[in-house]
DNA sequence: GTAATATGCTACCCCAATATAGTATATATT
DNA sequence: AATATATACTATATTGGGGTAGCATATTAC
C-alpha cells in the first residue's frame, strides 16, 4: 500500500495547516514552507477546496483555510478526497480475483499489513499530526 | 508498500512455474495461463533469465525453467531482481528526511506494516506459494 | 483607478511504467 | 532442406502521474 506523491503533498499541506489552525495561508506560503512545486500545489489546493476540505478566499490577503476543525478530519478522508476512485491492491500478487480454497502464504501478512494502515488512517485525525509533524 | 505491476507479473509467473518445478514452460504457455500480455511477459522472462533466476532454451520445445530449487528462492530475491534500485518509501508523508524529536502519529504503524511485509518476503520462498496459489 | 497579490482555469510538457510490433536467431521435427 | 516453434533483440506506441506556463478573475491597498 503506497500513496501517490500527490496524496503525500495533500497530507503534508493539510498537516501543516492543521498546526496553524484558524490562519489563512496562501499557496505561496505553503510552497515556501513545504517545498511542494508551486503551481502543482496551487492546483491541488483548489482541488481540496472543491472537495470541501478547504475554503478559499481570492484576491489580496486571500488563501486557504481548513473548512472543519482539525480534530474532525481523518487522514482517510483526505486520502480518499485526493485519490478518488484509485483502487487499492487486494491480492498481493495482483490477481483480480482469487479463487483459492486456502489462502496462499502471503495473504495474511498482506491483508493484515494493509488493514493496519487503513485503520490508522481512519482513526488518525489532522489534529493528531498537527503538533508533531511540521514546525 | 506496493509493487509495480511488473513485479506482480514476475511473482505470478515464477509462482506458477514453481508449481510445475522441473518442467520447461514457454512464454506462450505462461501467457495463456496467467493472462499476462504476451510480449511484455516474454521480455520479463528474458530479464529474469539474465538476472539468473531462470534458464532458457531457444528453439522448438524451448522455454524457461527455474535455475534453482523452489525452496531456495525467496520472494524478496525476486522483487529485488525485478525492481532493482527502486526505492521504498520511508516516511509516510514522503518527507525526504524527517527531523522530528518525537515520531508523528503515523510513523509506527507505517514502519511496522512495511517491515512486516518485508520480513515475509524474506522468509517466504517460491515453494511456499507454489502449491496453494495457482492451479 | 491602478497596482499588487491572491485564486481559478486551461493547455500544455515530461517521464517512467506498461504494452505492442517486427525482425533476427536458434533448434526440433519432418 | 524446409517448416514450425521457440527465445532474443530493438524500436515504437500508450498511458497516467507529475510538473510548468500563461492568462483570467477577484480583492485589497494605495
Ligand atoms: S490468497 Fe494469495 S493469491 Fe489469493 S488473493 Fe490472497 S494473496 Fe492473492
Ligand atoms: S515521524 Fe512522521 S514525518 Fe517523520 S519520518 Fe516518521 S512518518 Fe515521516
């Protein structure tokens, strides 16, 4: 289970924004802080706005701000917002569907490892990574 | 931690070959069985041969055969043979390097999940997936 | 009203993974 | 020798993620 670079960008950006809850931050500020390619970040932020996670204000002194409280947004939600329909691998070998009576030697570790991360994503909120992650 | 499609192909192909240890199998047979794009599989098999995991025989009745015993080849070896230098993500957020005093909320789950799979790859051998996986 | 600073939008470019096509070469069968 | 069936090799398309460029639009400061 790996995430696209774009998803990482989103998590980083929102993670940082969480550490400055209530402040309006411009794409440029975030770019300077997080070293994410400016234009690409700009578009990503617009997307996150469109998906409802951010609110934006145009014009001078404008920028982006979280639309909900940091304790209210799970990482899973963010991943989903960014990756949309992107499918996660189910079978370790990439089989579309597996008709095995007995799971193969990799099945358990794989599934367990995946669901562990998945569960962490669902229980971890922006507030949880705001303080420790970015300064 | 996810693998490229090519890696999956390699694991499937070798996994199947393991279930027919000692038999010489052509790219065409493997293609028919595993539905991997013919020409792409062909090249992959040649690569696996070049990397030493397979031996090949040209001409009529030719094909590929594992160059070592199925109990002797770890999945980790295969992954490495195919992916070569490809880097695995270390930080969940994709930070090149993290200068945190205290690991963030995702760190542990992430690392643990990764190393679990990694360890399984190192301890699981072709023989272990030969019987159960493909029929 | 004009300049400065934002976001919003559209149209590209780049690259690596994936996939396909065609030809050359080797070998067993006949 | 001819044919069929393999691998080996090379060149080329396709695709999606990532990244860039430029202009349109909104808003504040002066
Ligand atoms: S049992 Fe093995 S082959 Fe079947 S879905 Fe699980 S990982 Fe894939
Ligand atoms: S502590 Fe968090 S930010 Fe730092 S390396 Fe680990 S996952 Fe990445």
